[in-house]
């Protein structure tokens, strides 16, 4: 799974969580006083916090993966340049 796929999934999960929160807030404001369960609101808040924490963990994991891939890319590029130089040094000069 590519980095963009993981980030897209995380974005979709965040959007879904925000939509769920908006729906619940509309219910809260539309309901008459006393009909809203404080325990239910606290449970939904915990769920949203858990989702946010998971999204942050996923994002940090992807950032770490990107850093590792960049470092590997630099190392491979350096090695290829060294091999290229060695091959040039080993080849006899070919007249024009």
C-alpha cells in the first residue's frame, strides 16, 4: 500500500469521524433538554479521541517510512555514482 493510499484512508476516516460528530451535535442541539445522555456524549468523545490518536500514529508511521525511503534512495544513488565512476575508470579510452 502506497503512502498516498494510507494517507487517503486516514483522511477518509477523519472525514467520517467529523461527519459523525456533526450529526451528533445536530441531534444534541435539536433535542429537548434532558434527552441527551451525558454518558453517550462522553463515549462518542472517547471514540473520536481514539480515532484521532490512531490517525496521528498512522501519519507518524508514514512520515517515518518516507524518511527511511529517502535515506535508502540517497544511499543507492551514491553507490550507483561510485560504480559509474569505477566503470569509467576501468574502460579504455575509445577514440572518437
